[in-house]
C-alpha cells in the first residue's frame, strides 16, 4: 500500500469551524450552534406557526372565560419619624441607608399577616356578605382566619412610588366596591397601627385611666348617694362654710348652727331683760321719754315768756293772752301725762324682755336635746363624709393625670393618607392585550422548546464541519439532494450539480496519497439508503472521465443494490459470490458497463454465509489481481451497523471512504460504526456527505441545492 498524506489537509472545500464552535471545542463542550437551531426552526415552521396560533387562541379564550377583577388604589405618605424638641432645624441630615431600611420595613409591614388580621377584625370580613360573595366564600360556610389572610394577601399589592415617600396600596377583587373599601381600610389600619406603635404607652395609660376614672366615678356617686340618704333619713342638714379663697374650711350641721344662734340670742335677750329691769327699778326713763319731756318743758317756758310779754303790753282781756294761757295749760297737762306714760313703758319693756328670754331658753333646751341626739349619728355621717371626700380627691387626681397624658400623647402621626381609593369605573383584568401577549409568549416558548428538544435529540449531520470536528475524519465531498428520479441522467450531465459535486469528491480523493488516489477503496455507510451505491457508481464514472480504468465490485452479497441500480442481469452462479466460492474466475464474471465506461463485478448469488466468503483470502487476492489490470478498484460493501461484511472487506482494500447521509443517521451511530472499522484496522480516508438540502444551506452548503433526493432503490 502507498503512503498517504494527512487526511485533514486534502479537502480544502470543507468548511472550517466557526469561532464560536472552535471556542466551544476548546472548552471541551458541545458547541451551541445557533445556525442549527435556525435551520431546525425553518423545518418546523408549520409546527411553530400552529403553536403560536394555539397560544393566541388560548389567550383569547382565557380572556373570555376569566372573571373580571377591579382594582382600587389608595395612596399614603411615609415620612421618617423624628424627635425634635426645639423649633430649630436639625443640623445633621438623615442617613440615606437608614431611611431606605426604614421604608423597606414599612413596605414589609404593609404586606404582612399582622396587618391582614387587623383588616379582618376591623372590617368584620368573616361576616361581610359582599366580601364573601365577591370571592366565592359564602358557600364554604364558616371561613377560617388563615383562609381570609390568604385571600387578602393574594390580592393586595404594595407599590412604592419611585423617588418619593409615597406608597400605593392596591386591592383587586371581583367587586368594585369591595376593592375600594378594602384598599381604604388597609391604609387606615396601617396608619392606626403606626400611631399606636409610636404613642402606644400613652394610649394604653389613657385607656387604663379611663377605666379607673369610670370605676371611681361610680364609687363616688354611690358614696355621695349613701351620705345624702343617711342625712335625709336622720334629718341631718350640713352647712358648709368657705374661706376667703373659696376653699372649704368648716362644715357643721343645721342643728349645731341653730343651737349657736339660739345661745347667742338668749344671751342678748337676757342682757335686755336685765337692762329693762334695772331701768324700771330706778325709775329711769328711757331716752325717748326724756326727750319728749324736755321738749314739752322747753315749749312751756317759751309760752310762759310770751304770755308775760303780752301781759305787759296788753290788758287781761286781749285775745292772744287768753290763747296763750290756754296753750300753757295744755302743755302743763301734757307734761303731767308724759311722766305717767314713761313709767308704763318701762314696765312693758321689762315684761317683753322677760318673755323673750323665756322663749329663747325653751328653744335652746329643745335645740340642745336635738343636737345631743345627733352626736351619735354624726359619727356614721362623718365616716360616710370622709369616704366621699376620699373618693372625690382620688377622682380629681386621676382626672388631672388623664388630662396630662392626653396633652402629652396628642402627637402627630408621621404617616398620612394622601388619596383615598375611589370605586373603579371598570375592570383592569382580564386584559385582552396582555393575554394575547402571554399567549404569544407561550407559543414562542413552546416553539423554542420544540426546536431545542428536536435539535438536542437530533444528532444528525447538519453541518459537514461536524465530520471533522466530532468524528475526526475529513469530508471528501458534499453531495446535494436532487429532485429528479432519473439519477443516471443527472450523472450523465457533466454540468449538473450532482456530477460537479462527485467531481469535487474525486478531486479530493486524488490527494489522499502521495501518488494520487488509492488503488483500491471500499465504499460503505452506517445503514442502508444513505447513497452508498450511487456514490460508488458516480465516483467510478468520474474517475473514468479522467481516463482511469476502473473496476466496480458489488461486495454487498446480501442485497446487491448496486447491480439492481445499474440494471445488471446476472445468473445465480455468476458474480462475486461464485468467485469467492472458487466456482468462477474474475475475468468470467466481469461485465463491461459501456454507458458508464467502467467494468463491474456483480454480487452474484446471495449465499447463506456471506461473512465467511468475504473473510477468506480470496477477496484480497481478487482485488490484488484486479489492480494489475485496473487503475482503481472500488468495492461497494454492505452497511457497517449490524453486519460484519464491511469489516471483512476493509481488510482487502487500502482504505475506506465512508458515506454519511446529512440529516439522517445519529452521530453516535456513525461514531460506533467508525469505531468498529477502526477496530478491524481499517484505514478511513474520509467521508462523503450526501443528500444536502435547504436544511444545510445556513451552514454554507447546498447553495442552489434543495431539489429533493431520488437515489434509486431503498437498498443502496
């Protein structure tokens, strides 16, 4: 056998791996060849179109069958809580990280179960018919709190407004009114919870004091009622005296006050009685009587003086003298009566003072008896009075403390409701546009998955560069798929793409050894119907066109597809099987195929033991003898997988040209077949890739191909 050159350098037309593929190979992984996925997608275009239309249909059906949902949104403002006891602005700005942490904490609280439970309790949602009906919970009977929590948390959305302290609280439900009310209730409960957290101690203290004040007010009322009832029952009347500043300084009963007044009045009456008695005993007139007597005497003196003056001027018969005498007589008579009246008045004054003193003494004795009777009752009254005073003092103290706490706890909430949720005018879901988009996305993803799985599972030869990259052999030729059924006519046309493709393969085979093409080669494939027999005929014809004398041997003793393709009629005892069995000579079974220009040894009879015939030395001797008369011997062998025929034939030739159908056999199967040949010490010159079509066009192969493929019978 002749020495050969490096097979990787002989086929210059084989495409070099792309940069992405080379990089993937360098990392030891399978390359992600997007071109293969694109070609696969083109081959599945109708499936892809169907999946996309199906996704759009699902989106439309989902829109028509989905329950309408209404969304209402309330907005609150969350400001950082600060403590500033002065009116001056703070000197240091708040740390941005702390502020973001604070806001994030509030966002989490807004979407917490804690707030959901507050909303459930505040809205009494377990018995709210509108809420239960909206979510279909009215048919479930008693609804547990965890179920209500899941419903609320599953339909509330907390959305912070970017670049601000505003937060939108959105609630979705099948009812517009329920959405609006729960969005507002959610905001209100959050604000209340924050206020309670900030001023909770004062609020709790105020609540406690309210209870205590109410209890003490009741106790004070009871004690005052008992005191009044006891005073009324015992006819105890208390007079309160207050000091100058209005505060109570003393208190006494009405009997005590009456006793004191009577005692003072009795003392005064006794004094008057003693004075009247002394005046009567001494005959002393009272001041009124003395004044009257003095007045009478003065007038009497005046009248007597005037009478004396008249008598000195006039005679006794003068009328005025008579009148004066009569008036003087009257004055003397009046002065005499005045003395008697004055004595009677003294006696009357004495009797009056004595009577008044006696009456006051009687009343004083009566009041004293009453006062002494109330002394024992005053002890119980004092006890009741002290209880009233104690309760009153405690009530006033608690009330004052309550007012102080109310003033101290009236802080301002650092969170504010900015905008209440209005009743939405229409549903926001389902959205036809969104559902169609999701349906389209589903269709695209399903299509991508289909293409990926198809490409992942399809490990056939798409890129002829995979021959060298993944199998380690050179691609000697790239043969297109043709649409015509008359392959012979295509091969006869030297300008046809099929003929030119095999001519290229022939040229590449001329560089397999230093002396040109090998003297003997075997043509085989992984499985039937990969274009093995047609390639054998086409290569033989192509070498004939170079003036070579070629012998084509049909070594497929099981099917003889080559003989059927050429149309050779042979008898049961004429062919390769007869030569290997020693029944015929090579020259006796060789047939000249004039239309192709080469000679052929048909398969002949189908023996029951073809492997044993091919494993004999006669095949090697036959080929060696044929090389003396022919420039090139091409042996068309049976496929490799499942048979040992090709392994035995490979020992009789210089090397093997492997036929690989593009988009056909799995690379793993091809690799196993090549491994079997290498195990038999077969020399693999390279591979010819057949049936390239539009699926391979994206790799730069098959330009202008895309014909279809009609390579004769199925047993080639």
